[in-house]
């Protein structure tokens, strides 16, 4: 029910769905019917070694098993345009597993969003080095679910988007978050920002990178 409610929130949100879970394909189809983008929310090993669920990626996996899990996860969620990491504070620090991941995304022509569950992540820089279109999470909206705390985080996201030209926020389908976003998302345009699909933000980032590189030349 919370997933359905999230998909009916106003604005061009992108939905990240866990692989091989009971409602993933149903919610992906519903989001797609509404013209929303869908990405895979792929479980990766954390520093606290929490239970990962289906298709979770571990540091101890060999390449064949690792890539099989990524491909199986991608096949379980229809209409995906990319993926981001669920947890992953351990695995996203590891260069070789990130290279294996990016090689699959490169082959499938998918984008990568680094959720940045650790400041030590090498995921986005690996994606950049391998030519995989990528982004990083700028703000977690609902690490604290009090309305005042979420408002502060949303304000920070707006501020960053104006400074950079784009910004990416992540939120979860908690009841408190859904109520907050339902009220606040329609007010964003008056603040001078526009919600767009994740792929549009990736394009904006690469435009900025190309401009910065041309200025250096």
C-alpha cells in the first residue's frame, strides 16, 4: 500500500525497487504506466553485515556469482533504466566489485546512482572511469522522520540544486515521509526548482562536466 501511495505522489519522481520481492514487478508496472522512471535498488553488503534479501551482493562472491546476481536482479524488475545501491557501505568501497557491477551496466546501457551510504565509496568514480552514466545522492530526505527535520533536508536539496544546477535526493516510503512529500512536492516549483526523471539529471551532470572540461582546455 505504501508503494502504491508513493507512486501516486505528485511530480516526476523516480522509483527504486528491490529485486525479487513480492510487489516489485507490480509497482514497476504501475510506475511505468504513470510515465515514471524505475531503477533497481540492489542490496549490497554493509559494514554492519545486515541481512540483504534476494540477489544481495557480498564481498566474498566470485565474479560469476556476483554478475549472475546482478543480472537476475535486473530481470526481476521491469522497465529499469539503471540501479542504485541499497546499503552497501562495505561493498561500494571495493574497487573490483564495483568494476564488475559497472561492466554489467555498461553492457546493458544503464545508469548508476551512488546512494553514498559511506564517504569512502568508489562507486561513482569507477562508473565515471568506465564510461557508465552516473550520479551521486546529494541528500537523504528522511534519515529523521520528523517533519521539521525532513523540511530542513528538502531545503538543503533545493539549495544544492540551485548551486549545482541539479541535485538528487533519496527518500523512503515511510508513512511520515509520504505525508510530508504529498504536502511539499507541489510547492517546489514556486521555489524555483523542477522535479525531473533521474536520466535528465544524469544528462545535466554530463553537460556540466563537458563544459568544465572545455573551459580547462
